[in-house]
C-alpha cells in the first residue's frame, strides 16, 4: 500500500485534533502510528478506516482518494477491517460463531462456506481448540486474537488496528503481538496504533510519529527512533524507552 495525506484537518467543536497533517509513504505493507496520548493517532486511524470524515484535506491509498459520501464510505468499509481496544465479540456466541456471523450476514457466504473459510486460520493461530468457547470462557489475549481473526477472515484489502493490546496484561499482550507480527509475512497490509515501542520497531516498514495534530517524524524505525531534530519527539522517546 502507498498512503498519501494532504492537509488533513479534523475539528470537533473548537478542538482541532488534526491540523493540516501531511504524510506520504513508500510502497509498504505496515505503517505504525506512535506518539503521545491525545496527539491524534486514533483520530487519523478512524479517518483512514472510513469511520470518520475529515473536516478538510484528503487521504488516498494507492492513488485512490478515500470517499466522503455515505454510499462511498459504506462500500469502502466493506473492503477493509478495523480492530479496536475492546474485542466487541458477541458474548452469547461461541468464538466460531463470532467468526461465521459476519461472513454469512454481511458478505453473503453460506454457513458451510464460512465454516470452511475459518478452519485453516483457527488452526494456524492456535485457536481451534477454543473455537466452541464463548468469550467469557476465554482469556483477554484469546478474545483479542479472535477479534483480529474475525477481521482477517473477511479478506480485507487492509487492516486497521487501534491499540489492540492496551487492555491486556503482558503475557496476553505478547500473544496478540505475535499474531500481528505473523500477519506481516502473510501479505496483509495494516496500519497499527500502538504504545508498544519495541514491537513498533520490529514490525513497521515505516513509522509516523503523530503529535500536536501533525506528523512530527516519519521514516523507518531507525530514522524515527533516532530522530533528534524535534525536541517533542526526543522527549517522548527518552521517557517511554527509559
């Protein structure tokens, strides 16, 4: 994927969360957004996922602008998938049925076709033995892995992940991060918001440091983590990597 953003602005009332943000990536498979809380990372991700429309400016993937009209946004959202901090699994359904439901009711597969599609991913990510359990019977890490798998089985053009490990303890976080890292070799393009800096360094083709409503640093992990030109960026990494 190649992402180009020009003068992207998002304002809520009198608060300008993104302020003429600009970014142009190379041809990459993974973009990681890092930076301080409240800097605009999640707002940017929601716009790129087609969940929000910016106040001004534009963004395009591979030369195709993101739509702004309702019909265009609905069509776009059917081609991508988003995973949030909360799992948003149906508590009364098994993990298997949580995976099958969107394939049947949104994407038009038969139940038999949906069951066949999810079998291999369940096995690949060591979740087959938990497929008949309900969310309350699973750990937080297992629930989040099911949520990611639910996004993957619809075969999205790209995947957006908004701090998927922020509510998990370290052991469960490792489970989820291992799963995301495995995606990098599977041909799935993704944009990830995370506070896990060592993981960001490992998995990102490019990193964008989002702060104060704009891009304060951008490049490879090595370029961004060693970015000494911006005191805001330097102070952030001095604190979180201490």
